[in-house]
C-alpha cells in the first residue's frame, strides 16, 4: 500500500468503473453506469496526500481509496477494488490504513455514506467496524454529502451515513 501517483489516475478511474459492474447484476444499472471520479478530483486527492492504492507485485494499482475531511473526520469518499481482487481483504486493508492515518492526524473517526442494503456496501462496512448513524448523529457536513448524493439521483431512502473510530 502506498500513496497514489499522478500517472496512475486513469487506472484508478478504470478500477472504479470495473468495481461498479456488480451493481448491474442486482438491477442497479444507473449506479453501474455512473461515470468515475474526474481526473481533476483524483488529482486533488493525490496532491493532498489523501489517495492511497494497494498494488500487485508489479506495483500496479488493484484498489484505491480517496479521503476528504468532513466535520473533523476522515471521510471515505470512494473505495474501489478491481473485481479480480475482490473478497481478499484488499478493501478492508485500505480502510484500516485510512484509520491509522486518521489516528496519526489526530482525527477521531472515519465516516462514509453508502447503500444501506447492498451486501458489499452497508453490511460490508459494518463488518469493517462502521456503525450506522442515527438522523440525530448526522453532522452538517455529512448532511451536505447526503444532499449532494440525492441531487445526482441517489435514493435518500437507500443511503446511510456510517462512522468508525480511527485506529
């Protein structure tokens, strides 16, 4: 695991697109067809040191995570694993890395928003130590994230905000 480099950003987009394909299999075609994060956004995370990759033995990215700062927490904006490497603990290792980074930065927790019922979303993150936030626990920044997601067509009834203590 290491920080992403500028010349890997298009590969991160490819990984994100590939990791979205399973949504098609459960009837969430609109999600599967969403465009990846822009190169400009990925470049910003990379330049700020908040984009990490897990690599294969040839040092090629096979998964990535990008992190924002939202309400004093490390907010996992996107974590994507190439489907060829899924179910091998790669995503969990990325999340654990972010938790360690957050703790070293003095941040109390990781947050994210995700689909409540999709098995590799809400239930997966619960197994990784995240818990669903009640409406009263949703901070202003997380409320803004959820509102932005609703504005691009994500069903608010299917979305959930989650939190995990930093390592």
